[in-house]
């Protein structure tokens, strides 16, 4: 995998969030922003926000992750790596969050969910 796809840290002051150079990676892939606009129908404003890592400029929610996935696919970038970078960048505390606790006891998660769904008012 290319070092650009994994991200490299250019600043020693940033702990967990590496720097990306998406415009350079895109140019090395031979794809212009206009081509991405044409193939994905994503506004060039949002594409520039992605490349500038200004994720707060994106529309939010599933639209942001969809735009990131489409952008990554067109330029040949690792989609999961870009999504992980985005999530880490917008919510740095989530990177150090504890993993979910494993289910203990005699009841399984599915049993609990089904029981809760069955008790829901109709």
C-alpha cells in the first residue's frame, strides 16, 4: 500500500491524527476534481473540503461518509483508511475509547434485543 494511503505524520505535535495529502494522491492517480464531480455528482465545494481536511464543511451524517467513500474509490485510496481518519479527526476522543464490553451472563445480546422488541407497544 502507498504511504499516502496510510497517512504519515508531518507534525510531531499531533498525537493520533496523521496528515494526509489527498490532492497529491489524487494527482498521482491522474484524476482531476472535475472528473470526480462528473462521476460522483458531488459538489466541488465538498470535494475541496475533503482534500483540505475541513470535514466540518461536509453535510454531515451518512452523506459525509458516502462522499468520502466515493472520493476514495475514484482516486484509488483505501476507503476504510479514509473513513477511519475522518472519524478520528472529527472525534479524537473516540480513538481512545474503550472497546464494547463483551456480553456476560446467561442471556445473549440477540435474546435481549428480541425480548425488548417483543415488549415494545404496538
